[in-house]
C-alpha cells in the first residue's frame, strides 16, 4: 500500500485532457483523497501539447511531484515529452489508435487501450475522456460505483441516456485495461482515504468565493490568463446577490470603474495579470491619492511584455510594490494556499476600507490555476470591517464641506458616500485640503503626504510572515512566497532525513514589508536562501533592502516558466548547506 | 427642492474670463434644479483639463479623476448607486483623444449617465495643442504647419456606436443648453451632449462669432424627427456636424441597469453585503 501517487494525462489541447482530469479528480475527491493539480498548457485553444498532472495522497499536499506513476497519453507526443518523468515501475496507458511506442532507454509498461475506438463505438470520440479515466481508475483498483456516481452528477442534466453511455465508456476502458494488466496493479494500491470530501478548487475560485463572502458586489475586468476564472466565477454568482460583472473595454476602464464604484460605496474589485497591471498604474495612484478603497488581484504569469502568458512566474513583485508615479500607501498581500486565497480576499476588502488604500492581492499562475484540495472554509471567520465609513452625519452650514480628508492621529479620515446630505465634499487626484479642494499650499502638501503615507505604519495582515521554525539554529532558513511553499516543505522533509535542519518562512505581506517580525529570524540564521520564480531576485531584494543581511542571503531562482520541483529546492539547499554555490535552475 | 443657487459653491473658477466653460457650469446648475435634484443626489465626475475643474465648482458630490477616464469612473458610480444622478464632464481631448475608447464603449453600454463634453477644438490646460476636434490646417503649438489629420466627428461616432441620446449645443445658448441637459438627465440611458465652448485664450479661430456664423439650430427644420436615426445621421453629415439641438433620441432601448439580471432599483451601495450561512454552504458545496 502506498500513501501517494502521481497521475498525468497528455494530449492535444481541446481533445479532452481537461475533462478527463476533472472527472477523474472529482471521483478521487469523493473518496477523500487530497489532490494537487498542475496544468501545463500553451495559449493556443486547439492544438499544441497540453497535460494535466495530479498528485493523489492520503495527507495534505501542496506541491507537484518530481516523478510520475501513471501517464495517460492521447498521442505519441505526450509519451515522448513526458515518459522521462515516469519513475521505475511506472506505467503508460495510451490510445492504441496511434500505435504507441516507448522511447528508447525508458523502462516502463505500456497498456495500449483502444480509447478512441471504444469511444467511437459508443457514438462519439468525445467520450475518450471516459474510457481513459475508467482505465486509470481500474488500474488503481478503486471502487467503480464511486466513479459512476461522479459521472452521473457530471452528466445528469443531459439525461439518463447520456449518463448510461458514459458509464458504459468507463466500464469498457476499465475492463480492457484490467484484462491486459491481469487485474489492478498492486504497487498502485493506495491506502484508504479518510472518506471526508474536501473542497477541491483552484485559487481563482477561492478568490471569487472569498469576494462574494466579503461583500464584493461588482467586478470590472478585462479577460486575461491566468485571471479570467475570477470574473467567470463572479458573473455566475453576483447576480444572486444583486451585483454584476462588467467586462470593460480595457484594464484602464476596469480599474477606474472599480474606483468609481468603491467611491460610491460598493465593494468592487478588478483582476488581471502583468499586462493589465501595467495599464492600471496611473489609476492605482488615483486611488492612493483620493484614499478610495480598491482591491486588485494580480495573477502573475511569465513576463515581460506578453512573455510566457500561460506559464508560472513571480516577477511582478516590484511592479506591485513600486508601481504608479509619485508616492502612495498601498498594501500587497501574497496568499500562499487555497485557504489563504479565500481568507486573504476577505481581508483585502476589509483593509482597503479600513485604511482607504489600494490593496493588491498577488497570486501566481500555479496558485491561481492549480486545482487543490483544501479543508473546509469557516463561515464564522468571515468578518466585514468597513473602517471609518460613516452615515447620518450632521448637516453642513452655508458653504461648508465635509472634511473627507481631515488630518487625524492615525491619518485615516471619516468617509461618507455620495447621497449623504451632510457629507458633501470634493475628491480629486490633485493635491487637496481637508475638504478635498485643490491646494498647492506647501504646508498642506506636506501634511497630506504624511497623512497618507503614515496610514500603514505598523499595519500587519494576518500572518504577515508565516513561520515554520522547528529549529532554534537551523542549518538553513528558507524564505519563499506564493505557490512555492508546498514544494519547499517537501524538499525540507528530504533534507531533514539527510540531517540538514531547516526553518521556513513564507512572506505573505509583501508591502509594506514586514521587517520587524522577520528581523529576529534573519539575525539568528547562519544561512538564508530565498526561493522565487523570477530572474532578478525581487523578494530577496526587498529583504536585503529592508532588513539587511546581504552577506548571508542566497537566492534560488527559476524563470523557465515552470514551477519549482521539490528536487530543485532539495538540490540547491543541499549544496548551500555544504557551502557550495546555488545554481539557478 | 433645491434652487439653482444651491448648486453653487464659494469657489471662484480659475478659467480665463470669457471661457465658454462658465456657461456650461451655469447650465448644469440650472438643469439640476429644474429637474428637481438635491445636491447630495448629484455626482459630477470630471476629467482633466481646464474643463475638468467643473466638478469643483458645483455644489454636489464631485470627483475629479484622471485624464481620459471620466466615463469609466462615472459608470462605476452609477452601477454602485443608481439612485444618484451622474453627470460626467470633460474636454474634447479628454473624451475624444485619450478617452475615446471609453466614450465609444460607454455609449454602447448605455448606463444612465449624462456626458457633457466641453468642446473647444484645442487643448486648453496644456496651453494650446491640437485636438482631434481641430480643423484640418489648424495651426497650434504642436501643429505649427497646420493639422494634417482629419477632424473627428463625435456625433457620427456616437450614432454609429448605437447612442440612445445625442445632442449638441453652444455655450452662449444657455437656454437651449439647459434644456438639453435636463433632457439628458431625464433620458433613461447614456446621453452625449457635445457643447461648443470657445477657448478665448488659445483658439483664435473657433471664436464665439465664428460659431454664431457657422452653426444651425435644428429648430429651423420643423420636419426634423429626432427619433429617426437615418434622418439624424443625414443631418449631421449635411451640416458637417455644425448643428445644435436634440439630434437623436431612442426611448425604446433599455438602460444597462435595467438589462442586468437581478439588478434592483435600490442602489447597490445601500444593500446588505453579509451573506447568510445557508448562502455560504451552497456556494461551498459546488466545490465538493
Ligand atoms: C495621462 C496624461 N497625459 C497627459 C496629461 C496632460 N494633459 C492634461 S489636460 C490635457 C488635455 C486638455 O485638453 P482637453 O481635454 O480638450 O481639455 P481643456 O483643457 O481644453 O478643457 C493634457 C494633454 C495628463 N494630465 N495625463
Ligand atoms: S485656456 Fe481656454 S479652455 Fe482653458 S480656461 Fe482659458 S479659455 Fe478656457
């Protein structure tokens, strides 16, 4: 019996790779396994090799694995590209249609299943996904009735006949492979899972769900990979809560529409990736200057320019921290798990209103699109905090205006919404006085700059840094952010077995930088390695700039478009612990 | 009900004496009073330019945004609280150069926003460069040998983008302008009102006298039917865009707000935002 296993399906984009993965993993989720998915795809819709990998485990997992146990291939290219990942004893299930062959030098078992032929026999090649997932399921020796129930739910709406056909496709795939293999493969027999269905979702869905829970009722956005799922989720949900999504003409319209709506009192967000974020820069300054709450999600992908639009990267950090001309207060939060995506989204909306600043929620492609299991989300943790938003303010005298930008001790002023009789005031991106009227007075300018920029002094989000520090003086302190945490932890357990002790800190508050909480860990560390998916060590740069310790900080960088593998991290940490140099991967 | 004086504040506009924008400000204030608004229920969103300062000169909720983005901001305000009357305003550079993309799409979207463009055929605030509205051959600081680009026709563009309300006026004709703004506010959908507003400092060609000599008032054509799209388009072309009055109005098409599924009459900003445990459970169940 084993506790975890990796499965991958490959084929041409648009030929059912996605749906095979979906149905297979839904059924596994039913049994209570923890799953972690990784989608490899190109930005073409049809054609081009694509593959989805899932890890299946009886314990929580947050990383893709280095190796592979089962490869399902719809074409020879999928075998040629992926067979090298197979571990010793791994198997390939391939469509007999293309006469699959095993590349030279690879030792594996091949089951050629007439996937297309069986699907066509049942009426349509579209059912390839069912035959393929049925065969996979059977090899693992998992109960077929659970799988059939998942099929029923997927196709129930389309009628009993369709369900029946799909169930039949699953059965044929399963029977064929079992006959070839002589029954389920013992070496793939998974320990039973806990039977508790987990939530199984991508980060973007958790953000969408979080925003509904946070009371976000409008979204203005322009489609872009890997952000679009957020708007697609919200357009399905917001109408049930009185709100809507507007697909704007561009990201400048999206962000300024969001600013207008937030000004008028509705929690409104926009979401994009690097190219859109670049277009939003001027408007982010407007939100900062006018102290208008704003939530932007930036799902990072490979840059610069159009870069690697469907690949993993964490290279917008500096753009998010420094972006917009002039100086404004801004919060940048980096969720590191599905749960974070949910809770941080709620917090982002709260902080935006409490501090009256733009908040950027920063994910990366792997976190946004990787489908993962997460334990239940807690309704009781949903809190809505609207800060100094006031209503029923006293009437104004004569030509007086409401002091929307009143200088206060904490720099945060009361905020009223249009419609409020005693709240008339002006809002402008021009430097202004306490009532919002333009002013070039030097003293006022200085006061207003200080007011805005000091608002975030000593502001910390929930778990600004997430610390896993079992050792008082570890050999290595590993620092990362975003989706890399699970990979780092897997490498750590290997290192630990080899006698290398490590602590792990995830930076969740990227800006303002959480220097104070981080400092003691840096002081105590002998060697620090900062792991990030970019070429210029942007996170390490922030750490060195704010906290120092340049002499003991090394970087492990990966910017080839792929997420880190546990082996990348393991190798670099091992070398560093032996005083070697860290190589870029 | 508020009088037009209640839409005035104590700020002295920094426009040049004689600038056309003064009358537009007065017309907005009168129209707001005439249609029965209260200052707190009016939001004036403006762009950047001499014209953009207008939101600071009207006693209402005013938002002075960034160059060219007046319309998305205004649409955001309207979506958030449709009970507010939203007027968007800015210069011809703001709306027809840097903001042209938004103008076309705001027209298509048809949210109930009144957009008043202060069209002086030049960039005022940046001290006299060419605008998309400048005539061919027009000499400015940025076109010393005269503009070599075609003049943009916002009226034709608006018509072809599916506008439901298109009007044009002249800042000297306070009576017509006030009436058109009232009609624009009352129109259920997006209204574009382009207003010739002479820049006395930088535009020595398109002066008050020049406009008086060159514009035709649609009142001169008793047979004109503003609900006829073809007639409207023809008239715009016949007069080379130099006409004033209500050019086109489509009262049939519903506003965006009315077409959004489940959108209530009550302003969204006033609705409760906390979800119930039952709603939460239902949302979460989809991921099992
Ligand atoms: C992004 C950006 N680019 C340029 C400017 C400079 N700018 C301010 S107003 C303006 C044009 C003004 O012309 P118009 O919109 O016609 O308004 P007017 O001053 O004539 O009323 C320009 C180019 C700016 N503020 N922002
Ligand atoms: S420069 Fe022209 S547009 Fe600007 S205020 Fe003066 S007259 Fe008006």
